[in-house]
C-alpha cells in the first residue's frame, strides 16, 4: 500500500496519514510529481491481488490535493514475475505538463528500459519506446525534463568489461 501525509503550513504540522493505493510492490520505489495546476501524480509498480503476477507500472492522478487518486496502467508489458523486481519507475513533467515515465521491465529474459508519455494528464500513455536493446542491466533510471520537450534519462547498466558482484 501507499500512504500519504500532507502539510498545508509549510511542514509545521501534518494531516492524518491516509491510504491512497493498494496492490503496490513494497520494494519498488515510487515517484511523486506535481504539475503547474497542482495536480499530483504518483507512480508505482503494481502487485496484482490475484491471478498472474504481471508487474506493470501505474500512474495515479489526484486533482484534489491528494484526497483521491485515479489510476492508469502506463503499459501492459506482460512481465510476469512472482518476486520483487526492486525497480520502480521514475517520472518527470515538462513545461507543457506532459508526463514522462521511464521504467525497467524484463521480457523474454532481456532487460529493457522503456519510456512512455502522456499529453492528457495521465489518462492515457503513448506506446512505450525502448532505449538501447543491448542493455544488460537497465535499472534504477532517473529522468528530468530539460525544456523544449527534451527529457534526460540516466540509469545503471554494465558493459562487457564491468564486474558485477551479487
């Protein structure tokens, strides 16, 4: 579950915590951003309550200062794993209030970093675009909108000469 506390006085006091999302992967990080109209966006990786353990990325939007959220699945990747991926999404909003989400997925034993965007305040997302398909790790991305529609993304990866210790 994801819980939220809010402050309306610059952090001097906090309102009572409240649950805003369920069926959330407990190990995958969440992301929280606010657009120019004070809409709150929250991203997380889902853990279905029943059925196939498809670990899709969700973006939830609040138009009422976090009182309620409406969720949209960013992409149905079809990545089924009955374990924690430990890799949540990153999210950024550009100066036109377009939302850009970047996340790790693993299809057919191939790690991928994907990005999808929304131009309708998170109601729908574009078809995901894959970064370099030769990635070996593709985890822990961070994204920032840099203006003029440009999104900068950095992530962890390895190359053939890297030594990874597990």
